[in-house]
C-alpha cells in the first residue's frame, strides 16, 4: 500500500434511510485510517437518488455516526475547503466534466428509447452475447443529432468504453480485472440532467483529492466503471479497498428481517456506543493479538489495512451483548446512572433523585448487559405499585399458601422490631428468623423478595430493602399478605 504524505479518505452515505451498521463500520475504518496517518476524513452526502433521498435520512445518518463518536474533518455540517459536500449541490461541476468528455470525443449523447434498449438486450441474450449497448448513437452525424434535439427527443450522456481489460490492486482483495468489452458504453448523465452514481463519485473523489477509498464489497463491480471515467479524464485514481460482508450466524446477509441493522435501533436496545464501536471494529479486521477490548485511541494505534479480512464477518449479537456487558461494568456508577436514566424515564419511572438512582444502579452493574434491562431490574425501587400474584409465592408447589403467609407475617414482625434499618440488621433479622422457623434461608428470603419486588429474580435483597426504607418495605409485605388472603 502506498501512503502519500497527504492522506484523504471519505465516507459517502446515501440519505435514503437510517444509519446502517455497514455504513458505520465503513466510516469507522476510514476514520481510523485517517487518524493513523495524520490525514483527513471527509463525509460527503451522495444524494443523487432524488426519489429516495431526504433531509431526515441525512440527519439520521449523521446522528448515528456522531453517537458512535465517529468524527469527520470536512462535511456538509462542518464545511471545509472542498465544499459543497452534497452531490446535489455539485450538479454544475458534473455537467462541466461531462461536456469536457464529449468535447474530447470520450462521451456522446444517446437518444435510444427504453424500448430500443430492451430490444437490443434481448437480441444479445438470444445470440449468446453480453447484453451491452451497441454504441449506435456514437455513430450519429451532426445533422442526425440536430434533428433529434429539435424533435425534443430525450437524451442521456454515455461514456465511450474502450474494449480493453481494466485492472487494479485492491488493498483488501488483491489484483482485480475486468474485460470492459463486455460492459459497453454506459450512461454517466441521465435524461433529467442528473449524474449517475459512478460518474459523480469519480468527479468528487478527484476534486476532493481523495487518496484511498475503503467501502463495502458491493461496490467492487462499480470500481471498473469508475476506472473507465478516471482513464477518460486522464486522472490518477485513488487506491481502493473493499471490505468484507457482515453475515448472520447462519451466513445469511444481515437484514432488517433478521434483526436490528440500524444504529438507532442498537441505541434504543440499550447498547453503549463504545461497545458497538469495539464490536464493529473487529468485524472484518484482526489486530493480530488476543486483545478484544479497545478504546478508540487503541484502535487508531492498532489499525492496519494489511490485517483487514477477506473473509465474511459474522455479526453475532451474543458477542455484542458480551462487549456491552464489559463496557457497562467499566463505567462509574454516576456514568452508568446517567445512561440508564432515559430508559427509566421512558418506562415511566420518576428518577429525579440522582443519589437514589445511583444507589439502585450500583446494585445491578454486574447483572445487566444492556441498559434496557435496568427498568425491569430496579423499577420496583421507583414506584409504589407493583404487581403480585399469589402463585408467585408458591413457586413450583414446594411452599403452600399457609406457609407463605406465615413466613411473610413473621418477617414483617421481625423487621418491624428493628430500631436500625441497615444491611447488617435486616440480614441478621431475616436469617435469624429462617433458623427459628427451620426454613432454608433462601426459601424465606424468596418470599420477602417477591413481596417487595413482585419478582423472583432481583438485585440483592438486603440492599433493596434498605433503599426502599423500613416503612415502604413493611407496607409491601402487608400488601403481599393481603394478596395471599391474610
């Protein structure tokens, strides 16, 4: 790989939907490469798809990348020396380049109708030939063109493609070749005057002085059309690297039908941006060591194009859960509480008491892998109303209703007698009661746990009782007794 003194890379999302994990990974790799070599990372909006591009989608893409702490040096929101950074604001430039190509004899107007093109395609297939354009409009005389223009016939601009083999060395996949004789002359300007993607992209990469293009493998076939434009203009192309696919564990391509694919979805599901970045970085890149946890700075230092993978990457959501759990446990209680807070509020809990929220969160740091699990785990500490059924106390039938009532009634008495409401005193009272009643401590504590939380799986019981306070704890045990028919 040649690394020029001035490295410039880019991400060029189309604003036709939300920020996809594939877009995020590509942006991440480009940013890491730019930071590694002291270069610039450019964000350009490829919005030539007028039917599907929206400002809402553009902002959604930018917001997704910002949330992941992926930062660009130039773009539509921050400006830069090569502005504008939206393709629809660069239309005049594309037309100028197309006119230059026509003036030098490397492009021409084509007036063929869709029906004519379809007839050509069918004839070629019937004869066993590649379904390429015949190039007949390249042979029109000036008089014929003038007559067609005067008639108002729709026209496109096609690039003359030499019947030769184009080659390049992919930074990830090695040497790539294509016989362009099978391609034929292709459209670079549509009949409405807008540029085709493969043309606009080349013009932008050249004028923005992009040195390296790292993008999804789906764009590999586009590269040859783009090289044809570079050669026609006499421009030196950037170096290309095409990244591996991301697949589900069953090796199907990740898609909305199979689960979350958009950054916003992962955010709503309670994943931390640091964890998602770490996970995505390792989907298609190997650091060459056993290290799995990387900060952004560590990723910059370790990142290498030479260790980008050619093999498809498996998007294993269970592995992402593991990463997220590791990062959750690395946070301070205050930081974790601030991240949990929006999820608690969304679930309808009043968490305005920051100290109480932090105390509650400290009980579950080792118990959750996603922020969305917090409301279910600690919500009982922020509400007066909990749902309890009598069946919950009976478990699998080893404890009867009478036993459950006795256990709760005597627990209430033991706790009510306490003068100090602290972890040690609460634990001592309940464990002592279990000994007196000849119950297993776990069975007795489960009755109290269900009474105060409504659940069998909760944060540590004694800490929860202390947080709830004596009066509220006794009230809930009394409420549970009522449910059991006391």
